[in-house]
């Protein structure tokens, strides 16, 4: 993340440099260190406030439904009545801050409580259609990680369909506009879908966690990936790695819904593993070792569409480097990757993720 994009874009026409002069009249602007440029939203588009870390609980990701310039010029327009703390573009250096974190940006809808508790990111692009590039993921991740660390927001992406009615319930985290409840808490606010299904949350959160290099990593063969080794690993509370995503998805494949898919072996994973062990007649210890893996793995093959497929795809992509979609649908791309992985691991090549292939994936 030390690339040459820290070249401080001077969109403000020379005003930058004399210490935070871009703010509105009343207060000096508090530019976060991660912002490449500060360009204030119109003061009529946000609430001047004095929020502290305890008020900041959620980071909310949006798409502008337009370009970077469309985003920041709209928030400068006094007629907009909307704003965002950050606007992120897909060119290097486009991390713009427009509202101080202590102030309340208006963009989440609902009853306003997620504005009160949120730090908002508007990303260049369109929900459900933009193929977001590496710059925008990296720039977003850099700023998200900074806000998480500075204001104590958990670096997790809860996958619930609807965030808590009361934003002070739950642990907080990094969510999409499409998870914000409406004022009655009966559904998603204003039918919002952003950032949409072309946005790769796993990739963003890996970058936020610092698990992924921002370069292209070196796994650039035809299918890109590498093989695995035999032997079931043991995971327990406090572990945090890619195989824990596999555990989370496989628990779902076995009929145990999970709120979090974040690679963290926390309370939810432990108690769900205990239920699973109890239900399958295993020793109940909340630890995933060889016996639990044996029961947990679900065979996945061509045409399947379920969380076992997602578990395999996630592991193939993020642990073993295969450039495939993680969408829960077992199609030709997944089958090719499985065969390539089996070949690289020196096991039977049949394109089916059965017990032995699972053992090599997580081994
Ligand atoms: Zn939005």
C-alpha cells in the first residue's frame, strides 16, 4: 500500500497547504490522515455535530451511481440534501473526504439513526453492474481500516439482510446501504441495493485485514492456483484465517445459519460448532478437529448451488489463488479450478469436491 498514488491531488485549486482551510466558516475541518484531499460538502448537506468514537459504530458502503466527479460535485450542491464522509474514485489518489467524522453525513435514509452512527463511503460506479478495479478496493480498504482502527469499529462485515433496528444493538461493522433498515424497520430503506452484487465484500475485507497484497501476488499461471496438502487442521476460538470462512460456510451447508462470514472463530462459530457436534453425536468441545471436519464437509459437484460450493470456491480463490467467482454456483469455472487443484495436489482428478479434496483444501 505504499504505491506512488499518495500524490495529493489538489482539486481545491491551491487552497490546500495552509492547514485545513477548506472547511465551512464555523469550524476548521478535521482531515483524516488517510484522505488524499479534503473538499467540503455544502454545509446545508450535513449536520454539524460533536461525535466521538462511541457514536461511530458502522461504516456504510455506497455506490454513487455515477462518476467520482458526479459524487463530489453533488455533495457540494446546496440543493442535494445528501453528503458522505468519503468519496472514493477508481483512479489512484482519489480518496476524498467531504465531511468531518465528528459531523453527521446524510445518505443512509431510514430513521436517520444510521446517519447518526455511521461513517459513509460513496464509491464511483453503479450497483449491480460496475466491475470495481483494484484501485477502488485498495483505496476504500485503506480508509476503512483507518476509520476502524481510529474509531473502534470492528473490522467485520456482518452478512445479515437487515442491520439491527437500533444501530446501537450488535457489534457494529462494515455494511452496505442495502442492509440499512427503513424507518419502520420492516425492510431495506428506500429499496436500496448498493453497493450491489458485483461488489466483492470478501476481497474488500481481506484488504482491510491486511491479508492480501495490493499487487497481483504472483499466482499467475493459467488457472493461477496451487495445490494443497493432506491432514485436517484444528481450529478453535480466537483463530482467524481463510479456513474459518470455510467452517462458517460449511456450517450453513449443514443447516446452521450464520450471521457472520468473516474468517474469525468467535463466539458465534464456537457455539454453532457445539450445536453441530451435539446434533451429530460428536464430543462437544467447540473445536473443529479431524472428527468434526469429517462430519462437516459436504460433497460439492457440477450443478450444485449451495453454501458448500461457496465454501469450496472461497477456499480455492482466497487460499489457493484460483481466479474464480465465489457465488455458490458450481459451474464450469469452478470445475476447472477443482480439477487443476486436484492435479496440483497429486490426488484423483474428477472435478468433485469430496472428502479427500476437502482435506487437501483445508490441510
Ligand atoms: Zn447508498
